[in-house]
């Protein structure tokens, strides 16, 4: 049967009732789709959002599910889908002026990660090599500069763009005066 296709292996993991707003979790999950699991893990490690921690744990759980339950190879895993949906909201009330009450919505999220497997070790390794080379170049640059955080040398055209424009005429006189 030449029309017979291989069954796609997918592994999922779901995080339910995460006590963060779905909008904030979506912002942390943005840009992870179609990334290799190793690359996505590195991105979440360096992402400075509170939702990155639970997302990283969920990614580890999904990859463990794929390896253990579906006999997939961890090096070939990528994030085929990641989506965040809203969960139930808890209502709390805050007293306001003239005896009224103001509702505060404590939002929750449900996050689902679907991992797929593809044969692309060479592509993934090339991406990892590029990031590793970039990190070594940055480290070498810091060593040569003495680690003091010296700025890069700019050409004259770049300096003109980088410097703020000087005010002239009435704007200069108006904004340089002391408050009366």
C-alpha cells in the first residue's frame, strides 16, 4: 500500500488553573511555536517574566511524556503547538466610596503544549552551534574590554544618530530657564 502514511507521534502536557492572567502567560509563550525543545528551554530560562517558570516546567513534563510514553527521541522534539486559554475567574470585592463594592477578578489560565518529532538533527545542531559561537564571541569581547562594560566604537554617522538633537531658538531658551 503506497498511500499508507506513518502515524504522527505527538505528546501533550496540560497545565490547568495556573493563577496568572492568560494575557500575561501568552506574552511569555509568544515565539515558542516551531522551536526545538532545547532551544525553547533556553529561551524560557532567559525570559524575564513570571510565567516563564511554570511554562518551563510544563515543557519539561511534555518532553518527559514524549520520551517515556511515545518512545520519541528528545533531540528531535519541537513545539508544534502551544496555546493558552482562560480558566475560571475568582471574584473578590473591595470596598469603595459611599458604601459600594468593586469587583476584582482573579484570573486563571489553562496552558497546553503539543510536541512533535521531526528529523532535523542537523538543523537543530547548526542552530545550537550558532548560539554557542555567539556566546563565545561575546565572552571573548568582554575579556578584551576588561569586563567593564565598555561601549562599542561608533562611526561618525552612528554617533550623530545616537546623540540627542540639540534644541535651538525659542525651545532652547524656554527649556533651559529655571522655574520661576
